[in-house]
């Protein structure tokens, strides 16, 4: 596997410290130091692989660590904070990701037997050990960057193989549930999408349950199983992540930003902000600005 990783690092050597297009639909790469505040975001469904260094995602207070020996699958929009580390002075962090398209997963499921993927679990994200077969599929996919004329014909086939290898692993059930419209995960995703688009509005759990075609008790249970958060907690994470980005990008004060993202109490906003990011808004943003270098 180390030989394949070495070649993958060569192929992605021109990536930047922000999502960098590869020319292959649905696949982006990133390399180098990434400020911690830029890793705090709502992560969309993807398969994410580390080629060098390591990454920690913190979701609902729990840390998920992965490196070149593992990969990460996210099947729902999930608010998280993160941190990346390089292997050494001349070994920067490198990661690549494939966006998950439910329609493509569904098309693949029609062509494989049920026993080809793991089923019967719950949750919307997880870390899994890398396999030589999956790594090889990624290698052939990224080699297309050097043969762009082959991308239209071969990228869809290599994407299917990557998805197939993930389906064969411990997270196979997650891809299945993405594509199944009647699965609890797919039903909860409808409510998650509403909360993301209306995060400044008050949540009415009864209406979210109706949107997900569930009873209120079943909705609460499935929402927490998928996100590890209640709907209210999920909304708060989105509000706080958005508030942090607004405070970094503009000169508005914490109170005005608190109201802009939906809080009715500036003091409550300050308490919850400090609980998530470790210090009050003004101090946190000052620290970030001091550490931002030109081009960071």
C-alpha cells in the first residue's frame, strides 16, 4: 500500500491548502497547513481519504481520528470542527474526497447482490480501515488527472468501484441508506436539509417529524442516532459555526452576529460559543486574526 500512497502523493503535489479541483467531477484535494477555523464547517456527504498526515474531526463532542491507514464516510450534512497534522517538515497533510451522490449509489445497488454490503447499523459518519483494493481504485481515479481526455469515459467507472469497495466495508450500510428513500437516514436527511436552510428560524420538532414521515418520538430517536445530536443541538452547532465565519469576515460585534444567526439572547450566544470554541467570541476571533497569514 505504501507504493500506491507514494504515487498518490505525487499526483496531488500541486494541491493547495484549500479545496482544489482535480478536473474529475465530484473529487477535490487539499494539501498543507489548514487553519483550524477553516475546518469548522457543515460537512456534506462524502468519502474522505488521507494520503499523508492525519485529521481529527470533532462531532457532537466526540473525536474521530484518521490517517493514511483509514478513511472517513459522512452520509448526512454534519456540523463539525477539525484539525489536521502533518507527518513531518517535508510531509504535509494531503487529503482527497469524493462527494456522495445518492442517485449513483442507487444505480450501483441495482447491480450487486444484497450480501455485497454490510447492513443493519445506524449513524451518519464513521472511520474505517483502508484496504488495498479501495486504495487501488483511488489511484486509478486520480491518475486521470494526467489523462484528462479519459475522464468522461473512465471516471464514472472508477467512481463506481470506489463506492463498491466502500459498500463491501464496515460502512456499506451507510451508502445503502443514502440511496434508499424509505430508510431512516434518508428520511432524517429531509429534516436536516430544512434545518440547514432555515437555521435562523425557530425549530418546531413536530413539523420536522412530519417532514421525515415519522412520529415525534421516532424522529427524535432516529435524528440522534444519525447525528449524535438532538435537532436543537444540531441547529445550535450550525448557528455557532456560521457566527464564527461572520465574525471573522466582518467587523460586526458579537451581539449583532448573535441575532443575525437566530439567537434571541446575546449572553446565551456568548456562553454557547465559548463552550464550543474554548473562549468567548471576541477573544476567539482576535486570536484567529492574529494567526492568519497572507494567503492563509
